[in-house]
């Protein structure tokens, strides 16, 4: 998972990219980077490990000059060297310089990489993104656009890409449109492309439309009109997990508000199981919208009984045996004054490994809750995602080999219920297909 942004024909493009990345910090906290391009076609890149505010300072924008920029926030994945794998990837090749950012995951990355290595290519990173750069550089097409298309014909996977050359930015979404990508207009007439529309709100851009699955949009310096081409046949399968957990609630994906979708998921949960309880509480922040939807549908009161500390960041404190709840407690504190002796419905967006949920149940018991009805606003996660979300392997996914009853026993709740796939799709709107791999194992990109 990652965030990407591109800005063109706008004064101080890198600063706008910075604010956009700041608003999309939730999509990746591992590293951040911006690559700008000035009127002379000089591309400069700054990238480092850390949060957006840690990577860029005032002097960054003395370096990142120009009316074009692309940027990236990288999501933490296990076991890779974070700085090496930071984006944008900036290179020099036969046609000059370019830089590139990617959100998604290429499923044939190993075979493409091995083929390239056999032909003599040298790789500097662990990223699948580097495959695309090599394929572009090795293509014999005369124009960059044709080289990009030739490269994309060789890769299989989910991707949103922004490619910046000396005078152009290309925005591309794979034919399934698994990851979101939206187009907006800035007040000074420039364009912005970003993973989520919450970025447009911050930089006061006007939403134009989503980039279409299979579409390539070419923006050119100094040109008011952009060129749209359908380079692959569209077969839309937007990732349901964007609506469930990943995207910010104030974003709109493919015309649907993430917040409203979450409320509908919560309402669907309330319809399927009527329980007696004193009130509904969310696991903040990701469970809030679903819990509101649940409360409204069930008629039960809503209490914000678990308080979240927003300043946790990365803590290196390892809890000792006696304080095994410390890690969760640093972040979440249930108020026993509200909870003592009560029967509660706890709503969260998802259960992945089950470790957080188990600790939350522990903390609630400790706070004196008498009955815990745990409700999860998505179906059981049974399969690793593979199209850009770093969900763990089969072994780590608690629902992959356990029944609902076994998961209930593991987390220690009195009752446990998930949405089923049909209820999820009903909440999202069944007029289109979604990527539901985590739930149904239908790996439609092979
Ligand atoms: P678990 O109980 O499975 O350990 O944790 C469930 C919590 O993890 C939920 O509150 C959910 O919001 C959160 N979550 C779901 N998907 C992801 C993800 O991809 N990354 C992170 N960091 N948290 C996630
Ligand atoms: Mg959460």
C-alpha cells in the first residue's frame, strides 16, 4: 500500500505534492519522497525513511523547484531495506531523465526480474517498481509514451503509476483499477493526480474525475489540455479493502464516500444480529464510522468509550510479560467509569491477525465490562491480498484456518460476528465488481 501524487503546470509543484502526501500519510509511513522537474527539464529528488514531516524541511523546497512534481509515501512491508526502497525512482536512460512512483504490486515481478538479470540488468533495490524502469529503458521505441506502453504489456499486476519526464507526466491505472487514483484541478490552473481525494481538499483542488481503469493520461508542460488514451480494456475490480480500512473516511472513491460506505457496513452488521447491550463502542479510529452505522441501525446508544492516543508513532518499548498489554494500551485506553458492569457491542473494521482484537477484549474485561459482543464490519480475511496491501501470510491470518467460533474463543469475546461477502457487497453497491481476494481467494490477476 502506498500513496502517490503528481502535480503539473502549477507554481511550486513540490510544495503542493508535499501537502498532498501529508494528507495521505495513512497510506504509508515507511518513507516519503518527492521528485520535481523545473522549466529546464532538470529532475531533482529528495527521499528518506520516515514520515512526510520528518523527510522534508524548509530547505527541501529550495532544491525541489519547478512547475512539475511527483511524490510517494511508502507502506511498511516486512524485511526490506527501507531507504533503498524509497520512491520516486529516478534514473537517466537513452531518452534523458525520468522519475516514477508506483502504488500496487506486480504479480509477475520475479520472472520479469530474473529475465532482466539474465540479460545483464543490475538491480539497485528490492522493488518491483524497478522492473518497470528497466523495461522502459530497454525498449527500442522512439517515444517515451510507446516505451511505457511496451513495458506495461510485459507486467502483470495492480498498479497506479505516475511517470515524470522532462516535460510530461503520465498517469496510468491498471485495467482493473484495483487501487484508487483521482484527477483534480488546482486553483492556478494546474492539474493534480492523487491516490485519494482527501488530498484535493487540503490543497483546494477541484475534483474532476477518477483516472479510468486501463487509462493513460498524458499531461504536458504549458498545455492546458491533457490527452486521455484507453491503453488496456477496462475490467473494473476496485479493492473492497480500500473502503473497509485503508482509505481515509473523507475520501471519495469511484463516486462513493468511504465514510458512508463504512456506515452502511455497520448498519448491515446490526441488521444481521440483534443483541441486547447497553451501548455500542468503536475501536478508534478505523472502527468509528461502522460503529456509528451500527448504533443508528440498532437504536442502541453510541459511546466513545475507548480513547486513542494519537502520538504513539513508533515506540521501541517492548512490553514485559507482566505488561503484555502495554503496546495496545499505549494507543487505546478504555474508560472504566463508562464501561464498568456494562454489556457492550464493540465494532471494528477488520480482524487480521487477531492480536489487537484479543488485547482490546482483555483491556475491556479489565475495565469491568460484563459482556463483549465483538462485531467486525467486513468478512473473515482468509487469503493474503497480493495486489498492493501487505496482509500477512495464510498462517498469520487468524481466520484462514479457524472458524468464527475458534476466533471468538481466541480473542475472548462473548460473541463474535463478521459481515458475509454478500452483505459487504450490498453495503458497497452491487452495480459493479470489486476485488475481494482477501475474502474469497479469487486471484483474478495472475
Ligand atoms: P488484529 O486484531 O487483527 O491484530 O488487528 C485488527 C486491527 O488492525 C483493526 O483495528 C484494523 O483497523 C487494523 N488493520 C486492518 N488492516 C490493517 C493493515 O493492513 N495494516 C495495519 N497496520 N492495520 C490494519
Ligand atoms: Mg483499527
